[in-house]
């Protein structure tokens, strides 16, 4: 393996027809690399995808993700590294452990709130993270308004508001539900208490960033015609909402499948860039990725509403899944990090169809209820006019 640094790709062009029109990568140092197979693992705005002429379909969400590296209190002794996620009306916030005292933040929220959080003082972001996992939504809306209304919100002013809000909600100062807990209360919920992440103590300098979220899927993973001898993996082929934490797993599964195709071709002396050698890759991965993309998209829509019947249905649904160990274990295995080359688990497909049906039914019911309310209002207005 040869790594090239301090250079960038200036252009990707096809070679002469007499030379098989292999892709030629032209670098900023004047060097040209002629590739038997060019793999695009270069993100959503993939130059390889553009060269291959592969179109992408999908849509942008009205959501941005805020990411950061957080330092927090050590976990309660004996507590395994655990990821936490809370679904808020503005989007989910996720707490992803890296070690006993360091975790990653992925907070999906409205673009204006995301911009305000990124521009705020690190301690403001720290207080907001702790509160987002602990306070009811009615108080979080107040905190969001504070962050949006002031570009230089003093951290102490926010902390005082959080403390007052906790007192109003009857949260005990030494409870794990408090953002001001100390000692055992600062390590998060455990045992019989509500499960909560440990309190964040600081944000790693320079780690706060953000990006818009979107759902996208390439029409194909292998280039054709003038874009032949190309293959897409990872975000170049698909992007998903991070609420299920499956983007990386999907990309790793792509790489595993494509590497197997290349290895099989080499074993028999075949051309690794030929369509025949690469055909098993999209056959194995395209539908699997599409199911996951569809499932996360429907989950995003399902958790993006505060309509009471939806809230009740999703809460009951998760409680049922949590109690059914076989189904829960199957979903965890399917969404986990083990090899994807095992037999396909049908649970994600079933869940996708179930969620899609629920979302469609809910939208229909919500429209019906609102229409009935409008009709009733019109009839009452007409009666009053008489």
C-alpha cells in the first residue's frame, strides 16, 4: 500500500480508447495514476461518482447535526460503556462512549439551533447537553429560545435558568436527573433509576462541528459506459440520518463485500475492474442498504412529530420490542458490527414496512382529525352567523 500526501486530485479523466479508457487520476504534483479499478470512498460530493456519471436521489432534512468530543464524570463502577439517545421534538441527541471519561456527541436539531449551539461558549453547549437528557421538553424550548436570542449568552445565566427549571419540576439537587449533581449523582442513572449518561464536564477545544443531514442513495454502485471501472462505497453511495448509528456500519459492510469480490477475482486471475468480477458487490449490498436507509428515514419521520397518537404508538412499540428478547437480539445483531456476509436478517425489512405503514396511517389519521376539526369549526361559525 502506498499513501500519497500533500497532494490533491485535480481531475479524473478517461484514458484513450486504445488503452481501454481506464480512469486516470491526475494529481496536483503533475503525476497521473491509471487505475484498473477506481473506488469512490470520497463522501457525498464524490468526484469519482461525478466522473462515473452516477446520479443520486434523495432529499435533505430540515435538520443539522452538531458533533463534539465531550469529557464527563467516570461511569459508575461496574457500568459497561453504553450509548444513550433521547428523541426530542427538534431531533435526537446521542451520547456515544469512547472511553470511561470521553464520549462523542451527535445532536440532530433544527438548523438555527445547531448554528447557535456551534457559535456559543463551550460551557453553554455543556449545560445544554446535560439539560437535553434531563429536562422536560417544555423547559428545553425555553433554553433553546435563550440560545437563539443571544449570541453571547453567559454560561452562568443559562445555568441559573436550568437550576430554576429543575426546582420548578421538582428535581432533587442530588438526583441523577439534575445537571448539578455531584458524586454518585454525576455518573448518570443506574440500577433502578432512570438510565442517563454521566454529566458532561467540558468540551474538547476545536471538536465542535456541524453539517446538514440528508437521505441519499446512488442509482448504482458500479460505473458504466464512459465511467466504467469505478465502484462506490460508504457515503459516496449512500447517506442516512444518524439516529440509528448505521452510517459507518453500512460503509464497512460495503468495503467488506467489495474487498471479497476483488479477492475472488485475484484468486482466479480475473480482471478486478471488470463488470463480471464486481457484479456480486451491488447484488449483495444495494438492497440491504436500501432497507436500512428506508428504516432510518421512517424513524426520523416517526419521531419528528408530537401528535399524541404517534407518541403513544411509538412508545408502546419500543416497549414491546424491548420485552421480546428474540426480536430485540435479532435487531441488535442485524444493526451491529459483526460481519454482514452472514444470512440476511429479515427483521429490518419487517420493521421498515411496519414503520412505513404506521407513518402513512398516522398521516391519514392526523389529516382526518384536523379536517374534522376544521369542518366542526366551520359549522359552528355558520350556526353562530344564523
